[in-house]
C-alpha cells in the first residue's frame, strides 16, 4: 500500500495502520512495535518523509498494538538539539498509554552524573511510556449538549478523583473515578446546588514527577502533561484500556443530567521539565521545534510557566498538535469547552505575548472550536504576561482582580469600596472594550489554586510543609484572615464569625454581574488545613469530606439558597454592563446607596466601607454590604427614592439580618439582600 499522510499519529484501516510523526531536524526515524508485555517485537524504518512528516504504513496492525519511536539526529545541546536514539519515545498523538514512565536514569537523554551536554547511551525501552493504537473514530453515542447561556451559568470547579473519593453512597470500586463523578449520588448533589457547568481539573495523562514520587507524594492536580489526547488512567475504574470509554460515559451522564463539561487544559508546557528533565516524547522527537529556547542560549529552555519549559505554540506543527487535541476532545470525547491554563504562554511569539497571535486567530476561525466555551487564565509568569481583559469575544477570562478585591474588601482594608463596586458590577473597566459583556468575567473567590473558602477565613498564613518544599511554595498574597484563632477552632465566637464571613463571600459572588464559579467542596466546608498549594496531595487533604455536621448542613443549604436566588432574579444576570442610566422601565439600572439614605457621591467612595447597591427592573433588589466590625443601619427611603418610585411595598430578606422601621440593620461583616415590589409615591 502507498504511504499516505491522512493525519498525524496512528491511523487504522481494515488492513493495517499508517504511522505519521513530525520532526523537522531528525535524520532518521524508527517505529518500534511492542507486545502486551512491552517486549520489543520489531523495529521498522520510517523511510518516507513528506516535508517534515515521517510516515510508514504497516500491514496487519490491529487495535491494541503497543508502539513507540526512536528518533535519530544530532546530539547538539548548544544548538538546541537533544536527539538520542537510545530513548524510546511516546507518540504525541497517542490516544492511550499502556505504560507510564518508570523512573530510571535511562529516561534522561543526558548523563546526570556528568553534564547535560554529555549523551546518556543507556536504552530506556524497559522504562519508557508506551502508546497504544486505537480505532480512529470510536463510537461516542448520542450527544446531547445542554448549551447553557453564559449569563445563566454557575460553574463548579472540581477534581475528578476528589469529588467522589470519600463519598459513602458511591460504590467503593467507583470512588475517585470518572464513573464515580457520574454516579447518581454525585450528580444529585450537583443538581441540588443549582450549578450548570462542571469544570474538571486536568484529565490529560500527566507525568508523576520523580521528586514527588520519591517523597511519597503525587502530581494530583495533573498540570504536568504527558499526552494531550489520552485521558488519565488514574481515574478509570477499568484501567487505561477503559479510560476513554469511561470518560465519555461520564460526560454523557452529566449531559443527561443537564450539566455542561469544561476541561482545564494545559498546553503551555509539558511534563518533560527543563533542559535537564527526562526525554519522554517531544524533547527526543524535536526539542528545537516543540520548545522555546532561551534567547541567545539554545541549550536552555525559555520558561514563562514556572514548570521548566514553554511549548512553542507559534510553530505550525505545535499549533496543529494543540488544535487537533482540542477538536478530539470536542468531537470524540464530547466536552463543551475548555479553560486554558496560563493562556498567555500560548500567545507568545518570539517570547512576547501577541494578542493577535496565529494560534488565537486559528481558534477564532475554527468551525468547531469557535462554537464551544473558551475560558482563558489570562496570565503567565513571563514578561508582560498579565493580560486580564485583553482577550477578544467570545473568550471569557478568570478574573483574578475580582478574587483579590473581594477578599481585601471583606478583610476590612480601607479604600476598597470603589473597586469592590466595580467588580460587583461586572468589571466593565476590564471587559467593556471590544463590545464584550459582563459574562466575560469568570468571578471567583476561591479556586483549586489557593485556600479553600473555610481556610480563607481560618488562616492568616499558608501551611504547606506537607508539600516538602519548606513552605516556600504557594503564594503569600492570600488576603485571608483567621477570625481570632489560626487554624481549627472550637470557640463558638470564632466559628460563628467564620460562618458569617463565608456566607458574605458567597453572597457577594452570587449577586455579582458575571459568571460565578465556586470551588468544589466549599459548600461542604472542605479544608486543606491551611495548605494553599495542594497540587501534590492525593489524600484527604484534597478529597471532599461528605460527613458534615448540622452547621455544615446549614452552609450547604445556604449555597443552594443562593443559587436559587440568583436564578430567580434576572437583575443579577444581565447581558449589559450597569450604567446608572434610566432604562425603558423609567428607572436607573443601578444606584449606589449610602447608609444615610442617599445616593453615593464621588467623595464618599474614598471613605466608604459599608454601602448598598440598588438593582432596578425587571425586579427590585437592594443589596447592602458591611465589612466593618460593627452593625450598620441603612436608611431605606427618602425623597430621592420616592422620586423614582422606589418606595417599599412587600419585601423579603434573603439573609437573617434585623430590620427596624425604615432602616435595615446589617450585622458586622455581613450582606443583607432585600427584595421588594416598588410602588409610586
């Protein structure tokens, strides 16, 4: 049969398989076929090269065939080339991995006892990761996509394993798996919360760092990609061979229950680490093409990710790899969208962030990807990498300024009221340009990266010693408080204050314009014992505890109440930014309210702590915020209010705060939400 390039990777037909791999600088490529015990069966010379794609058709190959590559080329680290034919290499397009890397010195292309420029000739075949040939188009079943409008979304960020690992009603064999996440008890819980969208931490197969393995830890979060196609077998009840099927089963179950599924994806770096990391795949296939070299020092890798390397997304074949992977997860695995880790790195061209980058434009025009939900983490740690608010529609962005502002306001910092109001109103200062909408802002107070909500009000300092990095990892800018006692407390006053603050933070999140995202487990009072970087804690530090006391049940019920409240009030889910101007209903869309019973003036904001926000039409809400240590009474009516027909008829209180006459008493560090029917004076 004539060798043809239909696509990269291993493509089966009725008679065999075509193998195709990209390498611009290789001199020779060998395909290695292995048996089920990972013993080498035969080595085939990939003799045909079309451009920079090496390909060969092998008759008789069937689904389940194990395979890898050896790639020959120059060993010239000073020129950015690290070819070493003694290393067995994983196909970047492998859909399944039958063996993960087994840590051994042979996995390193260089001699670690000497220098990274000295070649290590030891064969890595007994220890290297191995790919599996799969059917090109597995049956995905009927696809039903919820397609929730952005303004109606409530995102639940979670880890596949942590979600069900300790759930008593999930069958033990399914706990911590894709099927566990899709089990009836878990889906019922999510349904009761009113969330619409489940955002999963990375499920791409990840490398387990040697340092972590040796320390008895693991790469729990998964931000250390080994494959952009193979779902991580750690979460498959039936092992690697069943991972793809179980993942699709999970997605189908979530869709049937009405949930969207968004994947947190990591295309900014790989698990091969810095120039002294292992040679597992990309490094040995074509280091100079796949990674960005440090300018003027090709031996070293440029690092805008903090993980040792930066994937070179400006290269045409690296772009193709990313795009092929994204389309695979949409078309075959049926997901609804993506949250891109450190997205600024993907826009780097010649090391600089380019908001008109080729990769971004490819996504914008792609007929498949342009229709799914795209969320950027709009920063990296490289030069000028912080680009919050700079992405074009239809992108949405994690709003780190929202997180920090809300935390600082409730911490009691002075001078925060004005910016806090801006974040409540949808962060128009960041997102209004380019005809974007409030839903461009993904609002969150906590995420996987940092304190849980309970820890945010229980710890002033991080406590990360369990990560074995001398407490040096994780941010120090937490804007947290301990409410009078660091860590767990049995003092009723401390506990009550923490509960109040958690309710206030969550209420703030749900009454803000934009898309709210809650961290999975916060509704259950999950704690990481002060660890604000639990990336390596695959244990009860990270897993969700489902055995909650009456106080925990009250908090869970409160989150459910908030979600229902947001859903019931369109004023909290607007498609346009608040302006304060009079609309078609004859009322301003928003009024900022002083506790004395008047509209806030510009000079008030510098001194303000407590204030209120009126939201008018189609429903009437007054939301009062008090971050101080004393109760504050808000006057609810005066001549100005009556002039707009905002007098009080029947009203209801969302939170349990006292009211007296024409005043609403807002307890310290609390939010009071009043709902009223207006009537004309």
